[in-house]
C-alpha cells in the first residue's frame, strides 16, 4: 500500500486509535491467560489432570479456530471498529461467566465463549493498523501492537495468582473482565476505513478498475502465494512454542523449584514480559532493510526462530537455577521476534479488501497446528514423562519454523508484485 492509506486521518488520531487497540489487546490476553496461574487451585478443587488443564487453554483457541473465518469476513465486509467493539463485549462476558462455574465442563464451555469473542479481534485490529500506517512502517507498528500480548499475559498470570491466593480463584476472572469491556465499547465511536471493494485493479495505484473479483481469484489470493503459505505454517510452529511456554512455565517453576504459585506465576510472567521488548524490536529490525530487500521480513523471522530454539534447548536440557532463568529471559525476547514480520506478511501479499480474512486463515493454521494443540500435548507428555522432560520437545518446533520461513522468503518478492495497489480511505 502507499501512504494514501492514512491521508484522511491525522497522525494524532491514528495514534489515539492505535493506543486503544493496544490496550484492548492487552486485556484480551489478560482475560485469556489469567487461568494459567489458577491451575493448582482448580486442580485441587476438582482433581483434574494436566491434560485437562491444558484443554482450558486450547478451548479458547479451538473456539477462535471455528469462528475466526466467518467473523473476519464480517470485519472486511461490514466494519472493523464495530466488530472490535462487539467482540470485546462477548469475550468479557465469557470471562465473567468463568467465575460462576461449578465443574470442569462448565469452565471449559465458558472458556470457549471467550474464544468466540476473541476470534474477530486480531483480524480486525491488524487490518485497521495496516490501513492507519504506511507499508514501510507496518511491521514496526504491528510489532508494538503485538507487544500487548506478552504484557497482557504477564499481568494476567501474575494478577491471577495473587488474587487466587488471597481471595479464591473465581474472583480473578471477575476482576480482569470489566476493563476490556469498557475499552471495547469506545470502538463503537472510533473512525473506520471505508470497506474496500473486491475489485481487480489495474494501474500502479489502482486508478483503473477492470472488473469484480471472482471466487477463483479470491481463493488464488491465498492458495497461489507460496510465501503466504510457508509463512502461515511457520507461524503455527512458532505459536506452538510461545503458547506452550505461556501455559506451562509457571507450573514448571512451581514443581521444579518448589515455589508457591504467586512466586512461580511472577517468575514465569517476567519471562513472558520480555516479549514486550522482543515484539517491537523484532518489528523495527524486520522493517530496517525492507526498502532495500523485500524478503528481509521473512529472513529475520527465520533467524529469530532459529536462535530461540537454540536458547530453549540449552535452558531445558543443560541448565537449572539462575543460569537457566537468564537464558529463559533472553529467549523471552527472541521468541516473539517472528510475530510482527509474520503478521505483516499476511497483510503485504493479499488484496487490501481481504486483509482480515488473510489473518484469519493464518490464525486457523496457528490454532490447528499450534496453540490449540501445544498446551494439551505438553500436558499429555508431562503426564507420561514428567514436565521437566516434556519441555524439551518445545524447541524442535522453532527449528521447523526457521526452515519454513527461509523457504517462503524465496517467493516473497514475486508474490508482493502480484498485489494491486489500492487506496484505502479512512472515514
């Protein structure tokens, strides 16, 4: 896209909307991951297994998996900002409902409602940011936005353990739900960009429309671009890693070091919080060479994946105590280096009228192969081998991601050249 994407919106207004998006993403992940630090309390009350605890995380992701595509079509064809507002209300109500559950099955169902609400947020938010800021800053802004994920996750884990220990685990759900709902309601009055028609454009800036896109051409936007396919598969592998770490690190410290869950949750949340540095830093580094070398985003993501896998293997295989924690802190920075670049690719190489759908397809693969299976798989391995050995399986997925990103980078420039240059008007 050209700089005309944000011509009708002042920089001040664009950044105001961006701040709201950041805060809402933060509360999204607070609501999503507060349950992690509640695991020992839920297990004590209901006698559930580690596999079942992992399913409380994957319930959200399976729900997102089911609903993200239809909701992303709503985002692209109806309204980005109204969809975002509606989604936030739904996931907040789902979080509040978790406080009133009386069995594992009830909690599983309410966690699924959280996923329903969150299914349309990431596609809507990424599409809105891609329209508000120019292409050469896209990975950078998406990186800063995605820094809300580890920040929200860290706050959720730390706050959940604190509240549960003092007031009971159900109170933690009620406490974190309301702020996100209030911020989400603001989006019903936020400026949006005009829905982009699905038209095949000609000319360097989309100044001459030829005809409406057919179904085959829409499908081709996703199925005939190898860089997008490899990028999406790599993101699934990397998200398997990050979701498994987010889920199991607090319990890992609790069991191996004998810490109570408040201490273990805080220790795990600090590792997650390092991604607050890694996500925007990754975006800036990925954009650094973009004007000179278009495939630099995917190459950087490949390198960061490889480095993360090495660090995690060293930490879980050979180190314990302070040395292990230092390496885990460093891996907390590198583990999300791929995020901003990979999300930017989903927006770069598709028609601007299909950006939310593009990210939703990415999310579907993320959850089928990554976040929905990571926590229960590591939980199942923990039930059989113990959590210490189960964590050793995580770094292998980083290596898979690194290879996929490198292969995909070979096609990126050619796929980018196929995208029509279409101006996006902000109302």
